[in-house]
C-alpha cells in the first residue's frame, strides 16, 4: 500500500519535468523534451539492474540478508526522491 502511495505521488514527475523544460528552453525544445523522455525511460531500464547491484554489494560488504538489502536500496531511493522533491519546492 505504501509503495502504491509513493508511485502515485511520483507518477507526475515526468510531465512536471517536461513542463519545466519547455519553460526554460526556448530554442530546441523538441531536443530537450526528447532528452527528458530518454532519461525517464533509461531509469526504467537501468534502475532494476543498478538496485540489484547495490543490494548484492551491500550483502557482500555488510553480510546483510538479501531481503534487508532490497529494502535498504528502495528506502535509499525513496529518500533521494524525497530530498529532490523538497529541494524543488
């Protein structure tokens, strides 16, 4: 339930980024918007691989169980997202 709450809260991040890009960039807005879309899709593709790598690294470094590592990675990502949200407000 909490995951769905976070997903709903951050679901509008790409349209907000696109609106900010169109406000900031006057010339070459199409290129800038394509870069925003590419970055969003890159996060979808690369994100799971990076989180698996970080979870394995935490498991080997600290000897934590896999379940705790996965939760730690998602918790860290959530804290980063909340800090970005706090900075942008």
